[in-house]
């Protein structure tokens, strides 16, 4: 397992998982129409951002059905508050991510309040589809990411999984780039420590 | 120092993203190599995580569902505003009329009194205008649906019981009681439903919904058994609550049963989601597949796993179709093409699998006729499968690949014989085009005083008392795990319904999937008025279509035709030739 990890690490390039290339101008037009009450336009926005928001939520909640539910709620909230985007159509993406982030935080808070019973470790690791899709290395890595403090986790998911740049992350998180760099550094250091600790145990 | 290094790290990562190697980055910062290298390796590792994506089918279906929901909520909001506005106008008109009458009838009207009346009228108008501009959407009622038999209702403030009528609106404080052998459903404004089994008595204690305030539904269950399907409540402060003589169950989005005996003993079992059960100051949490019992005056027992159900019907529908199942009591579970989801059959579930296939699970079906409705989202053929399993063995297994008949869907009649929770036999007796009358009895857009889009019903089968599988709480045995709390209990014994797109073969394990069985020529071809050929290639293995990897399908056919059921689907009530589905199946 350690060899596998090293082999992956030695790859020459870091893949920038850039979101699909939909023209920003098209998105702005759709947002403007949605603000005017055009449901079809909002549906188009849904199609454009569904994957990103779903993925963003999924990697935090680690359960497919919960991620689907939260994703739908995010878009419903977005529709209900779409008028607040007026004049800020260019930052629609960041706004949507913020809604998603807040919703995920709400879920985590309510779960803490409800004192959820300890779950079956297998189930807790995520959906079976995740198991099918990822190697053992990735599962351990995802577990580690899931255990990061919220802000660090958010930076890691937005940058390395969603493929957003620092400027976009800055808009979503409402933090300056300096703070984001620090969060990134701490997150990577913590992950490294955890993964190394796991490797040693093996 | 940290800031400087974080900048170096960030710049290095940007360079990696542009295509440079780790080594070239390290050469740039030799003094920081030792610290930098492991972090860059970690960054690369993270970026190698495969991206989870939704399928195109899911994207399409969920988009349709979202738009339908947005439109529905928009209509509901407008109706609510209009309704309250009209109400106020009525009151205003009445007030004006009374005032005018008093003025006309009075011999002497003091000017101050007249002025006071006019002032009151002005204030009323102001109040009305304010009300129209900021009307919260309050929906303090629910809709009664009588699936079968008789239901008595006792209105708030009255001791007398009267016969309830299908579709009537019930207010807070109403008591509802189902007669022996009778089934009913209460539907709340946001879609939550509570199904009442026979001889069940509940009281509506609280219903509150407002865009700004938490949603609250509180019921008191005095006796009997209910099956609650609670729509997920977005607001953390909202809740659905059932109080019994011995306990209180609180949820925010789930499927669960509550059973109250004459002694006051309460049993709660969760199918999906999480239920909190409180009694005597003690609280237990029931995630999916867990149950608890609360005796009168006692604390809840520790959660125990719900026994796996002894038998199950599993129905799957591929796109572009959606489906529903109606049981002999008239209760239905499934999805409409609009995306509206309903669940009235206790311990049943309907969900989308990883392959975007809709799956409906019915635990321990009862004897009687089940009606499966197949509806189409768009043109094209849809594969479906109907599997019945008992004690891990397949009892029957039907499959088909049908297109819509003249833009209509299909109704498939499935006869089940069950004993002691086990399926003895099952056979498809007939199929017909889905017409104006639909088997489901659901309220799609329940609003205060409203009864929008109620689907017409066929005659419901009331002859279910003797055979009703009361579903002792202990046999929940849940499903694969469609509950977002990571439910487990997978019936690993499911196995695969291969897919005999056959014809008359039924419950004959050895016949399953025999190539030569494909599309019985006489059936297959065609009443294919829709050009549906029903090819053999409609396999559809739904090996594991539950999005959490539920792979257990009943142990295949190979052998035990558990019941030796060999009879062909006689097609009782066979549809006319031209209406015959393109395929008959086994």
C-alpha cells in the first residue's frame, strides 16, 4: 500500500481538475433570466452546476443519498434567494458554493445535536459506490480529509477536487488569499501526518 | 515564517498544475526541500482521487423534479396568498354590511359612533393591505384520504363522531379513527404523510408551516399502527412528532412505524432516517432498521435490530419510465413522472439506484392483488422487473421491456398469495393500458383548505383484513440501505433476477433466463402497437441497483420453485388483443 502511494505521488504533474468550460457570459445571461423568474433558465444553471455542487457536498458528507438531498436543497434555496444575485451575476458560482457549504455545516451541527448513534464503520466510510470507485489509498485519504477542521477541509475540496483557483476560493470562503494559503499548508501537513501514521501502522 | 513557506508551497502547487514536476519545484527552493517535498506529494495524491459525478440520467431526472417542485411551490404560495386575501375581503364585506344595517336600522345614530365604525373599517382595510403584502404561508390543516373501509372523525370541540369523507380537510384538534379493515392516509402541506392501519386512532395536535418559521407536525396516537413518511425538513428547528400514551417519537425526515397497544405499550421501528423516542425523561435514537419498545410508565428499551423481513417484492423500472405499486388495501408507494414521491405502504421504499433505475421494495406482502403502474417520462421502451422472494428464494420473477401504448402507461396486475409473512405464490394476471383512472389515491399538493391534484381512484380492495400482514414491528428487516444515515441491513440474499424476458415461465426456477424462452413468439411480437419489439436483449440485470451497492438479490432461481407454481399467467381479465402489451413475460 505504501508503494502504491509513492507511485501515485511520483507522477509528474498535478492534475488541475478544472470545471467544465461553460462560457461565463452564458452563465451570467442565465442568472439574469433566473432573477427575472425564468425557471427554465434556472434549470440550465442547475445542469451546469449540479455536478460540482454534488461533488462538493458528497466529499463532505460521504453518503450519496444525503449528498443528493442536500444538493437539491441547495438549489431550492438558491432559487428562493435568486433575487439577491442581482448585480452580482458574475459571482453566482461562489454564491452557490456558499449556500452548499452553509447547508453542510447545518447538517453537521444538527447531527451533533441529535447525538447520532455510532454507526457501523463500514457504512460510515461512505457509500459502496465510493468503495467501488476508489482504491484503498483513496479511501484512507478521503477519511483523513473528512476529519480535517471545516475550513481546511473546504480548501482541500475546493482546490484539489473541485479544481477552483485561489481567487474563486477566496470569494466562496470570504477569506483573504493569505489565509487560504495558510489553511492549505496546514491541511496538507495534517493529511501527510495522518497518512504517514497509517503507513507506519501497516 | 509560516506565511513565507505557505506562499512557496502555493506557488509550487500552481507550477505543478501548469505541468511542471515536483523535482523542478524543489530545485527552485532547495532550502525548503525537506519540508516542501512531502506536502507536494500529498497534494498530488489528493488530486488523483477519482471524481464522483452524477450520471446524465440522474441529472435529467433530478432537474425535472427540481423544476416541478419549484413550480408546485410557486403555485402553492400564490394560492395561499389568494385564499387568505379572499377570506379577509369576505370578512370585510360582512363587517361593512353589518355596519350599514345598523346605521339604517338605528333611529338615532350618534356621529361619534358612526365615525368609530368608519374608523374601524379604515383600519380593517389597512390591515388587509398589510396582510396581502406580507402573508406568511400558514397551512394548519391536512387532507384525509380513505383508501378502504370507513373512517370516523371527531371535530375539535365536539364529542360526537361522524363519518369521514374522502378528501375532507381536517383541522388541528381533530381525532381520526379507522374502522376494522379500514385504511386511511393524512397528507400534510409539505408532503409528509401518515398512513393509518385498521383500528387506529390518532389526534392532530399541531400543524405549523411558515416560510419563516420551523415546520411542526405533532400527532397523538392513542391506538393502532401508523406508517409515517416524513419529508425532510430543511430547518433544524422543524420536526414531526408522534406522541403515544407511553412515548414520543420525533423525526425530521424519515420513514417509520409506530404501534400502540391497548395497554399503552408503544413500539417504534425506523425504516429510513433517524427517530428519537423519548419516555420518562429517557431518550433513545433509532437509525434505520432499529426498533424500540416502550411500556407504559417505563423508559424506552435499548434499540434492537429489526428482524429481516421474510419475504419481499422488488420492482425495478428503467428510464424513461417511473412506477408505483398499490397494495390490496389501496395504499401506494412510488414516484410520478413529475417527480412527486409518495409512500403509503408500511415498510416499503422507493428510491433511485446507482444506475438511475427506480426500485420499489415491498416487505412481507399480503395476499391479494397488487397493481403496478408504469408511466413514461418520454418516448422509448422501458425495462422493468418484478421479483418476489421468500426466505431467500425466488418465488416469481417477471421482466418486460415495454414502450408506452399510445402515450399511455401500463397497469400490471400481480396476484400474491402469502402466509405468515412468506410469499407462497405470485403471478401476473393481466396488464392493461393506464387510462384515466389510476390506482393510487394520493394528494399531490395538499394545502390548507386545498385538495389540489387528487388522483382519481379505482375501487379499492377492502377484503384485506384477514390477510393483512400487520407487519409486526419486528419484521422490518430493512432494505438495502437507502437511508442517509448509512443504513445497513442488506438482505444479502437477493441474487439476481436475470432476466428472462420470457413469457409464461413463472416461478419455475429452472426456466429462468433460458435463451429459448425469450419472447414467446406469440406474445412477443406483437401487440406491439408501439413498435415495441421486445427483444431478447432486454436483460436488465439489476444486479445491484441500489445506490449503496446493495447487491443481494434473492438467490437465484436455480432451483426451488418454492411453490411449484407452474401455472401460466392466465390473464384474468385479459385486455383486448390490441391493448396487449408488447411483451408477455415470465
